[in-house]
């Protein structure tokens, strides 16, 4: 187990409800992940009066199934009902969903069915990419986005894929390098790194582009499309040369943003987002 979070930021701590039970969680700003109390989820799903004992047995079962937990569990000190803080096993959402698959409880069945459906849809999308686009459009429309916004959002996905493919072809393959280059071009046009931009909009695990205005999407797309074209023209190779291309691509979109703001007298980037009023009874998010 690894104890790597001090939990100094009380605003990162929160409680959600699952099956009418309190589930404690912590938002890690660095990793941009929720870490959720395993004991709380196990207790909620199984109804066990001694969830710690159930969790001990479940760990043994998972090990027997070949699932290695050691580097996936962290210990966080959460406040218990007696007001004292105790070290509690926690894990991120992805691992939590895996744990649920090994819990033989009727309460876990809806989650297992959801996982099976998502897996099937991903296989379908691999065989027919148009289905992924159709599902994305349907999802956005159901969330109340306008058809115009959805069309623009789908275009940004195409531009983003083209850019990442270009990076891959030019020797940039590591996920951290992708994140660095994205930060550079984002800062170039918006004046903020990605995490700062997300913080302005009050986002945590959500996708930043899903909460941009149409104009923000257009400028972000301009930055990415410009970066792609500059990298091709310069035949940029490796992280250093592609870093330079990202600086120039972001700068082009940044100049466009400045011109728009100068002409309209209004800021392009705002704290506005598409978040609905949070409901703490929808499950784990």
C-alpha cells in the first residue's frame, strides 16, 4: 500500500451516495482522479456488517484470479463516524469497477451489465468507427447541447486525432509527451495550462473540450490544426522539434483570440461550463 496523499485540501474531499450508503472519496489534483474508499463501496454493494473482513477475503480472491492489487491501492486518512481519522484503502474508479466484477452480490449486477454493454459497444466501434460518432452525437444532444455545438465538437475530435497521429508518426509516442505538447499549445492560445483552464471552469475529471463554448472550440481547433501543419512543413522529429511546432501553433490561435477580444471587447475564455446541477445520488463519478 502507498500513502501518498496528505489530504490537506479539504475541498478535495467529498461524499457521494451509492445504494443509500455514504461513500468517501478524494480528488487528486495531480493525477486528476477520484480515489474512492474501497470499504465504503464494498459495504454498500454487499450490505455486509463487517465490510473490512469482506474486503480482506475479496483481496485474496482477486489475487487468486491473477489481478495484482498492490500498486493499485493507496491509503488515505478519512474521517470515520466517531470523528477520528483512520487510514483507509482507496483506489481509482477504473480499479473500483474491476473490483465490483468480483463481488458476488445482486447489487453489483447493474454495474457488471453496464461494463458488458460498454465493452460490446467498444468492439462495435472498432469494427465500424461511424457508430462511435453516432453515439457521441446522441450523447451530447441528450445532454442538451445544440446541434451546432455538437457538430463543432465532433470536428475538434477529428482534428485532435489527426494531430496525435502526426505526433506518433514523428516519434512522439509517450502519453506524458502528448500531455506536455497539449499544455504548450493550449497555453499558447488561452494563456493557461490545461489544468488551470479546467480549474477556471470548475472541472475535475471532465473533458475540458466538452465544456468549451463554440468559439473556444474553434480556437483550440485552430491551434491543433496549425500545429499539425507546422510539424508537417518543418518535418519536425522528436519531442523537441514538435514542442517548437506546438508553441507556434498555439501562438497563431492566440493572436486570433486577441483580435477577437479587441474587436468585441469581450473575453473569449470564461468560467462558463456545461455542468448540470450536481446530484449526489447518481452513483460514483
